């Protein structure tokens, strides 16, 4: 935990404090110097995503697609016979095109970020709650800065575990950016407050995004008539909430590369303050 | 033979035939195609046992050969929509060689644009509604996405009924063939008009008494 050191154990190590005595207030050192006014210029001008690791949790990614420009890693998640989690290097790439599209969008916004693929969909498994959970847990354990996910599960038994996982990611400074559903479906984890949920607007500018004060969808990003990378090295035009999500992921990657010390809470605040309908 | 099986048998007798539901699915894809001014529309259902998506209704180009065709459930655009339970719209599909090698090529009709929405019922994703090649003149809008979702919801209700009827029928075709007569009785009663129905019930009550049920 940054900045608060109030007690030492016998070895002289700092222990986190769970309360704040009067004399300790001055010793909280906030890592980020917050400007008088948070602007888009402060937030991401000059940034290209360098040093930020983004994970695409989806159907896989076609690594050699020109728009994707290479992956740091690619794994596939499945469940074995005894429901144990199996993580293998992904040889199959993308079996639908969607993961590639998301990777391409993030790359186009944050060209110097690192992209990785965690595949939880594909022939043989259809993103069951168990696989989604395993995939998300794996991605959180890898310590990615941003995890882009267009998936959810409606199965209630998974909700509480996903909630814990989303919260643990939040406190470990991994930002979860997830697509909201278009329909009033009770599904998870996009509804959790620790997750940045994204729906689609109809504007053409990739940097246009709106803050929505009415839950559960928090932000609207560009998701209509987007030219994206698709299978076979191609480019197609697509629409859907699931394409607005990587726009926000890309913008998060930019902000985090310029201000790597931001906590998810601060990052969300920056997104709010720079939203097109707020200060942006 | 359980209570559940008897209930299923009665349900099977009165909930309508496979043909009636096929007609309903056909009507849905017809309307979907018409409203969007599209060239074709189809409904794919998930065969859970085989883990495949199967074309169950189709209208428009390619409709003749497509019904019954199947492919692995986790693949392609329909597979993605099914797994994620979110709609997706894609244009210039034919530029994707992997799509062409899909079912589309076998039917002789390769669409260039595709809208797909999941058929959701309670917690389950039953299948996918597809609308192919909407007119190129118009840019896609969120309003169309919403309309697509509404159609998919309606289709899902019909599909759910269809699947229940099928499950009920499987009960009869399987171990519980004896129950066919129960289904037939239920269907017969359902089809009677008032006076004959009253007489029918009187007969059944007497039968029940004879059998010691009352």
C-alpha cells in the first residue's frame, strides 16, 4: 500500500495501517501529483501506451494480423475432466475474429502497449462460467494493467466468486474493462462497481466517450461502424457494445502509460473528468 | 415412470406439434428479414449434446439447403454471439476467407453483412438469430441493434416452447412409450368443443373411479 507506514515490526519492516492517527496524516504520500484541472492533455497527451500490459480475454487473437502487431503471450484456458484448470499455449489463434478486432482497436489507440491474449472461447468450449472464471483468475494473477473482456455469465453461482475476483483485481491495480449487455440481462462481472462497464454510442471519433451516472453501464465508447481487424488479415466494419469496450481499454492504457501510479479509483476519476460530456 | 413424465406426456399432447413451432420460427425470420429489408434471415439452435449450432429456420437466399446444417458451437460469429450472449453486427464478411469456408459456402450463398443476436431465455442461451445483408445504403444504427434484440427476445420465447415440446416428446418416444396414450387423450380432450368436452370429462371421471383413483 503506497505511502502509509505507521508501525514497524521487530525487523523494522513497515506494516500497513488500518487507521490513521492524527500525526500520520502528513505522512500519506500520494504518488500522483493531481493537477488543478484534469484535462485530456494532462491525462494522455504524448502517451502511446508504452509499459502498459493489456490482456484481451476473448476468443483468441490472430497475432500476425498487421493491425495487431504481435502479442506478448497467448494462452488458451479450458477445464479438464476433473474440472481442473488447464492453461496451454494457444496455437489456434482466433476462432471467431472478435478477439482480433478488440486487440486491433487497443493497438490503434495505444500503439506501444503490450498485448496478450487469454482465450476462453473456441471449438469445444463455449465460455462456460467455469472457464470464464478460470480465465479471469489467470489474467488477474498475471498482473496485467488492463483486462478487456466482452464476456459475462448469467449463472448466479458464479456471481459471488467473480465479484471477489473483480474486487481483488481492483485492489491489485488491475483494471477490468467489460462490455455491458444491450438487453436487460442479469449477468456478471460487468455489473460490479469495481469493473469499468462500457456500452456503445454512435459517434465516429474513437476518443469520444461519455460518462453515464445511471448504473449499471458507466461509460459509453465508440462501438458503431468501427473498422477493425478480422480473421485472415482482413479489415471489416462492425458494431456492438463489445467494440466500445476496447476503445475504453485503449484509452486506459494511454492514461496508465503516462501516469503509471494511478490506482483504479483514480483512473476512473480521470476517465470521468475527461469524458466528452464532462470536462473533455 | 415418474410424475414428471406424466406431466410431460400431457404437455406434449396439448402444447402443439413440431410443425406448428416450425411455422412460428419461419414467421419470425420472415418478419426479421422484412423489417430490416434484408436478403435473408435464419435461426440457429444449440444442440447441447453434440455441442453444435444447427440451422432450424431460414428465409431468403440459401434457405433451401441450409436447414439442418450444423457446425461446432464455439466457432464463428454465431458461436461468439452464443457464448457471450451479446449481439454483433459485421459488414464485409465475405472478405473473411474463414467465414467463407464455413457453412455459407456450402449453401452457395455468402453474405457480405451479418447481424446476429443471441436467443436468451432465463439463464440459458438457446441459439442465435441472424439477419443477412441488410441494404448497403444505410449506415447501421443503435436503433437497429435494439430492434434486432427485441426480435431475438420474441424468438427466444418461441424457441423455449419448442424445446419443451421436444423434450416432452422425447419422454414418450423413449422408455415411457406407454404414456403415448396419455398424450393422445390429452390432445383429444384439448381438441373437443364444449359439449363434447364436458361429456369427455364425465367419461374420464368414471374411468378414474373404476381404476380406483377416486
